[in-house]
């Protein structure tokens, strides 16, 4: 009986100890990173979808009639201006050229003889050995022969051009596309048969569409000083590929249309980029970040710090007791990786920007960083600008 009693007491003590070991401490503080709200100047970033377009496009078309003998370029490769692309059978045009050349030789012989007659008649008419009318007729025949020579020489030049067109050359330097005709195909000058296309891909354009209302707001912001442009007024653009990777080469806005598309209510913008490695391809869709000056005296928080729901938007702030408190906010527009806050936050509020999934109102928090008055993205951009300036 005594041994049974001791065993029961021991088992009870062990169960109690295990239960106490598994129990988590109540009100454990959650480590978080924070930022202190302040009015700041941040880069004005506008994100838009864009489409890559070549700077120049040349459609290579037939300028003579004939049969394609040979394709002398590799499809999808870079070609230089004037490089041969196709050869068209020149036999018929060579025969036409030879015929015109023979006609020119005959006309030149006739003109030489006519000039000789005029030379013989000139002293005779001065001696009244022939009539003036006969001499004038000889002069007219000589001039007509010279005109005939000039006409046939022009025909020979045109025939030479036509013969030259049997070698189809690249009108611009760029990337040659797929051949639209093959060896043995009949091409026509009258129908302007398309043979291939060439696109200039470096530099290259990226086109965007922006709401006319947003463009108007930007202009107003510039006029009233809310948006400050750089001294050189060059608007920088950065690109992201569809997979989210950064293109790595900055471009600049080089065109802004002043006509609103009646169907979409948008205005066209265009940026030019260097494309030395050919990574940007014509027709490709990309995501662009347009850095249009600076926004003055705004409140911005990282997008990750904002919870958006059907009932509104909230952020967590650290209250006076060191606990998380939900704060409803009115959002402005997105600016890069930040939200602009129109209302709901005051200067000096400490906003939590990490570990939000572990927080509930009233959860104790432990600040794991030194709070700053700038959103992380804004701090990063400021550092980049300082480095560029140095």
C-alpha cells in the first residue's frame, strides 16, 4: 500500500512539472521594427505598365519584279545598313540594261556624226556655198541627236538602278526578323512584296499611358510647389521585367503627348533606354517606375505596414503603454513601395512595419530598431541620391 501511494504522488508531481514547463509566459512582447511619423520629402514615383517599341522599323519590300534566288542573311540576327539580304534573279534586267546600253552607243554615234556635219557646214555657209536654211537644219539635227543621247543615258541610269535592286539591302541597321519569302518565290514591284522587317533595338523606346486626370494633377502639383523637379528637368525611369527582375539601366522620358485619347482618356508618354545586350524585346510588356521629382511635406509608410480590407485601411502604432494599437487611416496613392497617408496619423506616431501577422490590439511589443522619420524606401532612395551626388 505504501509503495502504491508513493507511485501515485510521484506521478502527480511529474505531471504538474511537465504542465508548468509547456505553458508559455503570458503577455510576451513581440519584437517589431518601427518608424516614427514625420513630414518628409520623398521621390515622386509613378508606376505604370509599359510596352517596348523599336526606335525605327523598316519594312523591306521588293523594288523589282523577279524570282528570289537566295536569302543571304540569318533570320533574327543583327544586320548593318546596306548589308545584302536577298538576291533576285537579275537575268532579265541585265538583258534590258544591255539593250539600253546598245541604244545609247547608237545614239552617241548619230550625235557625233551630226556634230561633224555642223562643223563642215559652218565655213560653207559663211562662203554662201550652202543656204542658211540647210545649215540651220544641220544644227537642229545635231541638237536633237544630243537630246536623244541624254534621254537614253537617263534610261540607262534607271536600268542600272533596277539592276542594282536585284540585290536587296538593309535600309537601316537593326535586328532582322523572319523572312517573308523563300527562294523561288515571285516578288513584285507593283505589289511591293514584303520580304522581311528590320527593327532598331538600341536605343529602344518604352511607351506608357497615363490618365489625363493624373497628368493634370501632376501639372498642378508642379505649379503649386508640391512636386519639385530636378534642375535639368530630366525624368528618370526604371524598368522591371515581367518576372520581377530589374532591368538595371535607367531611361529618361523623351516624349509627352498633348492630345488626350478620346476612347481611353489617357495621354501617351515615352521613354528611351539604351539596350546594349538586347534584353528589351519589341512588343514586350514591362513595369515602369517613373521618378517625377520630389513630393514635399508628405506622410509615407511602407505598403507592408498597411492592412487593407473592405471596411477600410489600418496600421498598427505603439501606444503609450508599449502595446500595439490599430489606427484607421485614409490612404492616398501608392508611391513606389510606400503608401501616402492623407489622414489618420500624426507627426510623432510610432508605426509598426514588421511582424504584423503576430499582432493583435493590446499585444505588447518590443522595438528592435531605432525608429526614424522616413519610410524605408524613402531612406534607400535618399542614400542612392547622396551616393550619386558624391
